[in-house]
C-alpha cells in the first residue's frame, strides 16, 4: 500500500488512493487505519488532521472523487486545503492541469495555478455551494439566517455569522487580543460538544482584519480541533469580509493563518449567490509504502518512508511571508 503525506497551509493529511487496490478498503478498515496513523502522539510521521480518500468518480464525469475522513473518524463534506493536495495528486497522476473533482455535495473545478512562492506547488480550487440557510448547517437559532448578529448563549459582545460552504461555519470578526486568546476554543468546545444550538457541531473561526483585502483566520475545526488552517473556513471568512467589511468581489484577498497564507477570490453569481476560489500550496512531505497490516498495527519501522525536500521550500515561503 502507498500513501502520500501532504499539507495545504500545514493542514496535513495522508492521501490514500483506493484505485491501487484490487479490493478497496471498507469504511471499517479506513476507520481503523485512521486511528492507527493520524494520532499526533504515536502516529505515522507526526500524525495528521485526517485521511483524504481518492477514488474514481461515482456519479459524474469528474477526474476523480475525494472523501475527507477527520482524525476522529468522522467524515467532512469538503476540505479546501485537502482538495488542493488531491488536485495536485490527480493532476500528476493523469497529466492534466484543469479538471473537476467529485466531492460529497458538488463537482468542483480545480486547476494548477501560478506559484505563490519559489518551488511552491500551487493549486486553485472552487469552494461551493454557499448557503446561509440555518437548516443547511444545521443550527437551532431564531430566524432564517444569522449574519453579523449576537448569539447570547455564546457571547454578550461578539457578532456572529453562520454559513455553510458546504461545511458549516460560525464566524466572528475580532481584535488581535481576542484572536489569540482562549475564547475561540471555549466557544468551539461548547458548540462541538453536546449542545442544542449546533447539534452536529460547527467549525468556528475568529477573523482579524489586517487591511482592505488582508485578513487573518484562526479556526477550530469540527472533528479535528484547533488547526493550522481550514480551507473552507478561510473561504467562508473571505465571503463575510466582502459582505461586511467593504472587501471587494473578484479581487484577491490575502488570508493569513497559523500555517501560512493563501489567496481567495469571492464571486457573486447573477442570481445573487456566491462561490469562492481558494489558491494555495499543495505540498508533498512524505512518500510511504508498506504492507497494509503494518500500517494498521503501527509497525511503522517496517515501512519505507521517503521524506521530500518540499517542506524546506515551504518553510522558506513562510519566512518570506513573516518578513
């Protein structure tokens, strides 16, 4: 069995290509594999935020299918950072630079993009569909939608917006002290534990406005916890920045995060709907090969693990951002 360890903005995953098997792994086997290799302590090469399952498209003419398995075993409907890495994987496997990838709710356009930095493999992916309908989250809140409003059960001061892209997101614009403080995790733990507001949980992001088209996003990801970056969260935050803070449609927004930086572009459809483009790195850090049983039983010393040079190049990119 072969795996590739990858990351987008240091939101890291193992890509597992189901087409390599004569008999594909069952969901039970995938769950067992996830529990074996993704833990941060004792996992494979530092663990990961989850596994990205690549397979043939089932219901479309897309080049392939992506499923997202979080490190707690739950399945996410989409992952923007993960989609960039799958786009690269499929592009290199099939020698194509522009195509569609089938995800849980939509076939999404992806393509190779100009490099954001020297030796940084960069891909551009579509983030959609977008819905402000609370039933799409789901959320048990009054009114049909929540845009820049107080939710008294969560905070007496913060203004929240709720949007599905299609992953569910709860977003608040905050100052730097609040961004770096403990409140994000406190609120996120509340709405991702047993609660009546968001019965299925929700991704929570605090966003600081750095400039007209420049924001910083910090996210607690449902099924993962505090993460270096969440692609759909950065896309949803960019949308709310355009709608609430005089950001601009059709112009690149620099989105910084604990794991680096991406760019987003927010589009408005003729019918008044929205979709976003997410542009960022797709970095391969390790190529891993071995017997399935050794992965499952954490016999990692029996695996062949090759570390690439790409993380060193990404670190140089981060250093340039900080300058």
